[in-house]
C-alpha cells in the first residue's frame, strides 16, 4: 500500500506498525502546502458480508467519535479524519515527533525519584482527562507514551477504534485475521488482574501506569519481576526513594482495584503529598550552612526529628506492601512426614499430557503420590468414583490450564469440587496450584472458572524451556513443611472482576459451558451474534422489567440459556439508565450458606462492592435485631439511597438485582425459607413504598422448588415466571445459518433428535462443524462414545449422577421406559435440573437420544 493515496488526500510513506487488526502508516497530507506528516491507521474487518459490515461501520464510527473528543487534549493526538473506502476503515491522526518512553527505560538503568514523580504527574494529568471522558485506555505502557520532541511532555497514544476494536478481537468480533484470539486486551505485565479477567475499569489504567513506574524505579521489565501468592508484586528500587513514593506506587499496583485510587485525579492529588527530593548539591549546601551545634542538638519539644536519608536499596516496608483483599490467617498445621498426595488435572492435548507426565515423574522421585487420571485409572475401573476419591484425599490440586482445559466441563467440575472441599475444611485443603500452559491471562475463560481462580497466584509455562523451573517451583511448594497460607473467606467471595470476555464463533472461540451474567460494554451486538430469541419470552421480560418493584423468575435446566437471558435483561436495564448488579450464588463459599446471617451479610457486601460503595455493615448491623431486619435496613437506608442520590451514576434510577444459581440455597433448608421469604417481602414492599419500587429482582434457578416454603412467603408464586423451552427446529436452522452452515432438513431433524433443542449442545455441534473439526458422519457416528464431540459433557453428567446415588435407580427406570415413567417429585426435579429428563405432567422422559444411548449402555 506504500505510495497509495487514501481519501484522495493522505499518501502513505512507510509502515509504522502492524498487527492482526490492520496496519499503521506514516503518511503526508498532499492537500497541505507543507505536506504535513500524519498517522493513518487501517482497520481490517473480520468479515465483509452484508450482515456484518453495518455492525463494523457502526462501531467504527462510534469509536472515531470518542477519538475526536479525546483529541482536544494537548497530550493526545488529534483525530484529523476518519473514513471508509472499499469497505475498509481508516483513521487519520496527528503525527507526534519524539521517542517512545521505552527508549528511555533502558534495561538495568533505574531512574531517580524526582524523575519518576515527574513521569507520574505528567501521565496522571492525561489519564484524568481520559477518564473524565468516560474512556478507559486499556493499554498504558512505555510503547504508548511518547516523549514529544517539542516540549518533552508525554503524549498518550493508541486510543479509540484500534484499541476498542482490539478488545472486540479478543472476544472475536470486528477485526482480525485467522486467529484473533491471540490479540491481547492489554499487555501482559502491565495489565491489571481484573482487566486480564475481562473487566477493565479506570483503576486498571492506574495499575498499568504503576507498573511503568516500577520499571523506571527498578530497571526491570514487569516480566522479570515476581509476585507473592496474593498477586502483589515483589520489587526493590535500585536508587534511594522515599517511603511515601513506595506506598504510592504500591497503591497503584494493588491486585484489587478497590484498594487503588478511585480516579486518576485522586491519584494525582495524592502524588502532590510526595515531596520531590532535593538534589545532592541543594542538600550539601544546606548542610554546609547549618551551624555545627545544630547538627548535634536534640529536637525541641513539638519539633519533628530530622528524617534520615533513605538507604541506597529500599524494599517496600512490610507495613506498606499491598495487602490481599482479606488478611490471611496463620499457616495451618504441618503436613505429615509421608509424601503428599497431588491431583494433576490436565487435558488430553499433547503438550498438556507431556507436562503432566513430567510433573508426575518428578513428584514420584521426590517421594510423593501424584494422581494423573490418564495413567492412574486402570481399564474397567469406576473412573468417576476414583476421581472423586482422589480429590477428597489430595493435599494439592495442580491445574494445568490450557485452552483445551479451559473449555472442559470436567475441569470446571474438578475445580468446583476442590473449592467445596476447601470450604468445609479448617486447613483449606486441597491447595490449588494453577499453571497456565500456553494460555495467557487475556485468553477467554468462562465466568465460573475465573471466579474460582480469582486471587490465586497463577504460574506460566510457555515452552519446554520453562519445564525445569516450573517443576522445581511446584516441588518446593509441595515439599514445604507447612501448608501454603490460605486467604480468609470472611470477605464476600462473589467474584469482583465482572466478566467482559466474549466467546463467539466470529472470533474463532469455542462455546463455553457457563454463560456470562453480563454483556460486554460496547460489544453487545457482537456478543449477541449467536443469541437466539424465543418469542415472546424476551419481550415479556423487557416489559416487566420496566414495572416498579417487578420480579422475574427464570427457570430451566443447566446450559439452557437462563444466564444469557438474565445478561440481556440487565443490559436492557442499563440502556434505561438503571443500576445493575449480577450475583452468582455458584461462586459463594459453602460456609456462606451455613447460617442466615452469613448469607445476608455476603449478599449486602457483594451488592455494595459491585456498586462501588464502601462496606459499612458494622454500622448498620445490630445484634439486637434479626439478620433479615438488618439486611433490609442496609438496603433501605444505605445501598438503595446511595446508588440513587443526586450526583451519583444512577441518580433517581432503579436498581436491578440479578440473582443467578439460587438453586444453591435449596441445598440448605435451614436458611432457604427465611432467605426466599425476605425476597418475597421486598417484592411486596415495592407495591407500597417508593424506595422499594426502585428495586427490580431477577431470580434464576434450574429446577422446581423442592423444599417446603410457605405459600405466602415464597417468591416463586409471584411475579413473571419464565420456563425456558428448548430450541425449535426453526431456531436451530437460524443458528445454523449464523454459523455459515447449510444443513438439509433431514440433517436438522437428526441433530434435534440427537441432542434435542439443547442450546449449548446445538451450539457446540455447529461450531465444530463450521470449523471442519469433524464431518457430519463422524459427529453422528461417535456422538455417544468416549471419543466423540460430547464426551466431556457426558462425563460431567455421569459424574453428577455418581455423586447423587439416589438419582441412579430412578434414571435407570426412566431409560428403560419407552413412554416415560412416574418418579418421585424431588428426584424428578433434580434430574430435570441436570437437564437429563423432560417432565410432561406426571411423566419423566429422557431428554434426547444422546443421553439414552450413553447412559443406557452404562446403567443397563
């Protein structure tokens, strides 16, 4: 393209950079007499079909408008033009003469404190403006900060469509090439934990800038540093620095966004309190002018003693190090002297298998007892019982998290089981050691797995060169005489890093077994590319949501689309200006459900944190009153008024609370009646009092309520009830079209007969057919086998059955009945919640032929 003139005006001179999204060129404006230099960014749409281009065009124009607004700041390049030519998109910006900050941050060369403070002041001033414009940069790093030659000020670059669309790339949306999943949403090392998990916020930019400051203070890039088990960076300044600057930088890079500064403006104000150190000559002159007797005298009453000079090497003092979200307890009791038991979770992928085998061998040589399912389970052995037994007995759970493992339903179940075991044990065993195998932090990870791994230190394996180091690190942890320190669970365990990663076909990313409870901001159209509406359900829900004090109940078996529907309702609420809070009960520790007070305090704290409000439970919680009264008061007097008061984000607007996976509460009858009675009471209050009219509830569950509830106190017989149906053949055909497939009428019927209208299994089938991972004949022939496409899903279902032995005889009876069978209602509800059966009146029937064939062979 060099030499080409775009838009009849901008002649391309040379390439400045290239990536999966397109290219960046240096150009000259031939319409100006001096042929001023400018930068042209070419964005390449992922698809050029008539259905996709309007979406690409809409997003491009929206991001260009953001760039135009940002360019009014002196330290951000102006947007000169944006246009479309031959269905390709171009941005034109000012060219900044200067050098990138990376050229100043030389390896092994640390900056002085004064120079670092100047850097922070300059960058924070720009970020304050960016955040006030409602924009998050998402990739603050030395390569995106240019020292302008004209005045030596820092200029922040790489904004707008390139970066915003880059985020879409990570979820498979607008731009990119054959493998857009490799595009990072940010840069490893500079990227904040919540951003790596898919939910960037303004504090994420502060974290990135903090890592730039650490690089300047240490002379080391972030990838050369290490983190402690709580995700806090371990760094040491090479040059003398003040304690205040150390504290300031540590606050910027705290692993929790809630422990950082709320805004860049707050950070800038705090930085003013850090005194810029005087030069050596200034201090020497002051020393020489000071009378000798004053150098040795004691300070007068009320006078502060002279502050000693900082040592040449300054480690962050223990008192000022970033702390985890909750303080850890003391180390647990020592392990017994015999070898530890280690469960190695891995996929059958070649690299995973080789690494797991190497780890198993190293652990065995060290005298430990590793378990590796692919090698430890004998032919004919009851594998589900063996895995369950090994998980219960193991001391450590090593999770080899590759892209394949991240999509596995069995891996998710193993991690969930480990978390449940931890919650019921005082020593918090088994301890989870996640290892990302060629799987960077920015790669998509399903919502629940992200929540389970939240705040855990994750190690990385990128190539065979990392194997020896990784094995030694794991051996050191396993050989330790005391158990690793576990984090306290006193704080709410609802994940705070709200997911913003999308897993869609356009981005060549496989369907995930757990849906996202929130749609990604700015990418709703693309995230919904494969969402199939089931009229009139969505419309009825949207209408109900607008009604004061409304309650919507969504019921369906797992993987039928409950959470996806809730996410779209919450998005509709944000369009109306409402506040929204999604909470998944699946991510709450089991001990949260041990008594009503813990559950309600968890609910209050979680909602408050999601709204960005300070935790003030101790002020509102009075032991004289019951926990239901205290919880109601906390919502009525603190949460609802503070998220709606004038000047706040949702001034005078309703709050929509989405409660997902409330089935967890059914398992604890001692708290269920009071908890659900409280939800019913809030709904009734909404009919009479304005403050409660502003609360809208969405309750999502997977089965009928099989616990006894007072009909007058149950929320399950009021509000709008939605029972999500399976996909019809017409809906399957539409989803097929969206995947670019052309299946015959007979094939559509065969697919529906095989998996029913099960949304997840239909999507999984079409995804792999579209990718040509297998043929239609292979899909149908191997469907119910241990090598077929559905093997992971079927093994997870089998494991669930083996863990609930009371379900097995009833399910066997249903399998043997051609026309269905009558079963106990509680058993029927549990089997239905797993999605194994359909309920038609009093009859229970196997949901689909896939289940009949797979389980029929094993339960005959």
